[in-house]
C-alpha cells in the first residue's frame, strides 16, 4: 500500500467523460475534491465511520428509514461532521 496516492474518478466504469472526483491521500488522511454530483441514484455505505471537514457547504438528501421520507439537509462548511458507516 502506498503512503501517497492520487487518482481521478469519472464515474462507475468510467461511464462519464467528465471527472466525478479527485482523491488524494497522505497516509490515512484523504482529500476528496468533488467536480460534480454523483449520477448514481442509489445511496451507498462506507465500510467504516469517518469524520469530514467540508471546505464548501453542500446539500445532501437523507432518507428517514422509519418513514422512508426523503429530506434535504445542508452540511455546513468549515465544521467537522461525523459520518457513521451506514447510510442515513
């Protein structure tokens, strides 16, 4: 495993010509630079909990598992946000 890394992802199986995100890593630190929204309509889970520190605010859709209602919430810039391993 490399201590340093850099890659650009253009979507699932490179289905889009434009980049979706650029990922850089230094050890366990990850920097994700999103170039556009994700075209995948299905939410995804992460294999581990993590913290995020967005440099710009963004809006995300959240599904309430009990009622299956979908609502949008703003993730503020310049604040730490905890993310559990499962999609919420």
